């Protein structure tokens, strides 16, 4: 094809006829494990919290501070890494973030006191924020248009897998102490080299930076029949946070920030204190861990069902139905009078809330053009992490104040209803090309 007859098209159009290939499967595996690691890091210490508290003489408030420390580090971290990923690329941001996390996590295993441990966990959160922020936008920018939603929802299954791994580690290594769990977390940082080897740079990002030849090379690798075109991109400045609040993006950004906070508050308010809440209902610690493990298993079919439905009915409808259904399950869980009702209510809550999360992780990454996708997702993640940091302490305070299981759960559940209301004005993105 000569320079004269080379077609010009938006970069998103190069993904319309692209098949989902074995190369995409390898990319999915690399980023899936990265998401498992992200889940593991945020959940692992929850299930060895008793040993952690005994080691440093911490009460519930002190334990809550340690558990929240990673989120405290990730809040500024995501706001830094998102624009960085928009400017230096998705691949180097993911690699250096995950590698730095592994090094700092290893150091935290040898913390001599609680203050040092908290400081190192804040630093590990600052490092992990890069790969945490960019995993979904990165994956979206490598997928064919018609399978983007379904495949990205499957990526979310990494969350319950990480949760199960954290529970398994606490059962297998709990007698050896919390240090062993943290060392295992540090070893996971080596997965950065798998991402470097298996995941190419985003063609969207390459085209936005004017690196047309490299974008074409990646598109050929991904099997696009339109890889020889000249690609155009949205003309927004790369990684400028102020552009999130200009023009048509302003309303989307404000609603998106509020929704991320409400949705994550409801989730983390429950997950952080689930073993304690269950013990208040008469379950032993071992039974509580088994309950949490079964809940994680119920998340997986929730993700799968949402993945199958989003391509047919769109992101918005599936998300709204799943959030409302999760709220109904949460109400049943909150008012349960028997162990059977506890299980049934929480399984419904887990099935639908995590299915909704799978849709949201995809939908949330499709609102912004390439030049702002990392930055927009970073602000979304920061809003989630503020909720992650506040919810454990807030729920802990409610429990310390003898609020009780039912009242605490009803407060947590109210955030799901707020989430559904906030989602209503957001635009549908199913089947649309990324800008």
C-alpha cells in the first residue's frame, strides 16, 4: 500500500474488525494476575489482623489504621500515576509501579514497630497505585471493540481470586505470623517482568503521541486488518487533570467521583469488618473465614453473568439491576435471624455487587478520550480509595459504639442505593469505539 492510498481513520476504528486472539489471552493473563495481586495486597492483612494486633499491642482502632495505610498511600499515588501513565505510557507505568511495590512490601515485613509498618504500607500503596490505576484502561485499549466489555468484566474476577488467595494464606500460614503473608505479597512484585514481556504498549497511547509506526506494529501483533492506516486521535492535551472538568466531561467527572466513593464505601465498609460482624452473630473465627471464602466464590458467577449480559443489554442497565439486587441481598443479610439467612443474604449481596463492580470497572474506563483515560481513571480510583480509607475506621467506630450488626449493615447498604441513583445520568458506552 502506498502513502497515497493509505487510509486515515480514528484509532478506535482499528479495533472494530480485530479478532480476539491468543495474543489477547496472554495479555489478559498478565493483567489478570496483576489484578489478583492488587486484591491480595488490600485484603491479606484483614485475615491475619488478630496476629498483627497481638504483635504490636494494637486495639481495633490501631488495626484499622494499619489496614487503611495502603489506601492512604494509594490516594495521592493514583493522582500521580494516572497523569504519568498518560505521559510516559501504560507499559512503563505498570512495570515500575509493581516492581517498586514488591521492594517496599518486602521491607515492611521486617518493620520493628507499628509506626514503621504503617509508614511502609503507605509507601507500598503509593507504589502499587500505578498498576492499580492503569490495569483496566490498559486492558481496554488492547481489546477488540465487540469483546471489550465482556473480556474486561472477566478481568475483574481477579478480585475474588485475590481474596481467596488471601484467605488461603491466612489459613495456611497464619500460625507462622503476619510476616509470612507480607513476604508473599512482596514476591508478587516480580510479576512486573511478566507484564513487561507479554503486554505491548497501548496503540491508542502510541498514536496519541504521534508514534504511528509503533502503533501499527502493535496492531499487526493484535491481528487488526486495519493496521496499515494512519490514525487520528482526540486532540485533548495529555494527562491534564483540569480537562476533566471542562465541557461535556465536567458532569461525567463529578457524577463519576461521587459514584466511586459511594460504591466503594458500601463494599469496604462490609469487607473490612466482615469477620468481626459475623462473630458478633455467633460464628467462630474459622467459620467466619469459611463464610468469607464462600462469599468470594459467589462473586465469580456474578462476574460471569454480568459479562454475558453487558454485551446484550449494555453497561448501564446491567449495572443498575445488579446494584439494586445487591441492596436487596444486603437488606436480607442485615435483618437475618438465622445462619441460613446470613448465608443467603450475603451470597446474593456478593453475587450482584461484584457483578456490578465488573461492569463498573469497564464502564468507568470508557468515559474519557485516550489523552485523559489514565488521568480520569486515576481520579475515579482516588475517590474509591478515600472511601476505602474512611470506611474501616467509620464502621469500626460504629461497632465500638455498640451500634449493632443490623444498624451497621443498614448504613452500609444505603450506599448501594445512592450508587444506583448516581449511575442513572451516565452515558451508555457499550459497542462504542474508544476515542
